[in-house]
């Protein structure tokens, strides 16, 4: 029997004993395979060996699993970053649309109020939009997107849903300039709604209030009184809100008082206005009174003229 280098007997030697031993092992393996196949004898052995070998498999697969996990995590992170960026962009767009819808809703509400005012007054009015504002602190003016081609003429009264805004002072072909009632050079005749007191409301350099100078100290003027247009002068129709009295103080002489009022119109945020083409009340001298005399029913009937006598008739 051939020996190996360490002196042990080799299984695959060329001697007859080695060949016989190999055949015995092969026969034993065949018997065990048949018995295991028929009676499942080696199930526990296989289970025990699997328990021993499984950790080895897991340990051998750790590098590949780690690489796959890292690749998946990187891909998920990239996808999450992209999804987050896309969702943030969609959120910003949705917020912008909501803000735009809110602005459009507010504009529609303003236009609805203006149209309601127009229908309530029953006046010939033209809707116009503010396209520019004079930034000069001493000139309170706005520019509208309607001019002479749209029928605008200087002197027209301009109102919004709350009250009088001003009057047109310049009409260009497609735009017009409106002088606000708060301009220092503007004055409007007003009347106090509670007492009927007449006064003149001047503009002020402050830009957000009206001044009523030289009010008689005996006049019953209080904070909170509503000022309405009196219609004097024929420029503004009577009865439109002009402002609300915010302060009343006597002047230095003690004979007169000075009052301040907040404009009724939202001059700082006005965006749409109405241009009045006619006034609700007639402006000018009253119609002539009827001639004095008895009623027509009491007047005697007119005598018919006598018919001319024919020629040759007896006198």
C-alpha cells in the first residue's frame, strides 16, 4: 500500500487493500443514500450541519450585502432628495396660485361693490383701473387707464365703493390724471350728515386726512360725524361720503375751530374707480315757476270769434 508523505496510508493507493477500502466506502455511501431517501434517516444530521454552515454563508455574503445596501441607500437618498425638491417646487407653485386666487377674489369683490354702487345710484358711470401713482409727497394724483377716446373729460367726479376719490384734471388720449381730495390744492364742499352744517374740506400735506378750517366755534361738530358732499358748485353730486371727523380743536383766536377728517375712500389702496358721466341731481338754476293765476279748471271758456257776415246780409 502506498504511503503518503506523512506516513499515513493513502485512500487512493495502487494496492488491492486501498481499492477494496474505496469500494467499501462507495457501497456504504450508496446504502446510506438509499436509506436516507426511503426512511429520511439523515434529516437531523443535515439540519445540524445547516445550522453550523449557515453562519458561514452569511459571513461570506456580508461584503456583497453591504455593497448592495449602500447602493440602495444612496439610490433612495438621491430619489428622496429629488422628490423633496420636486415637492417643494410644487408647493411653492401651489402657494403662488393660492395667493393669486386670493388676490383675484379680492379684486372681484371690489369690482362687485363698485358695480353694486353703480346699480344702486342709477348713474351713468365708467369703470377704470389705476395704472400709476404720483410719488411726489406734495402732489396726490393717480393715473387711470381711460382717456378722451374712452369718453373721459376733465372735471368728472371719481368715486369708489366707499366714497369720493377726486376729480379728473387732465384727460389724455388713452389715460387720465385724477386729483385726489387729499391734495393740498383741492377743496370740496361738504355737509355734516348729523347736523347739516356746511363747510369746506381741504386737502393736506399729510396725504391721509382732510382739514376743515374756520368752523364756527358754536357749530355742533363732533368726532365721528360723517361728512357728505353738499353738491354746491356742481362738481360733485350731493350725498356721497367724503370722510369721518377724527379731531376738533379750537384755533388760537378762540372764535373758530379746526377739524380733521379721515377720507371715506381707501385712497392708499384704491385700484378700481368709477368715473361719473352725469350727476344724479340736476345742476343749475331751478325750473321757472308756473305763471300766477287761477287754476285752468276755473278759467272761463274762451268766446269763439263771430263769423263774418256775408255780402248783402241785413245789418
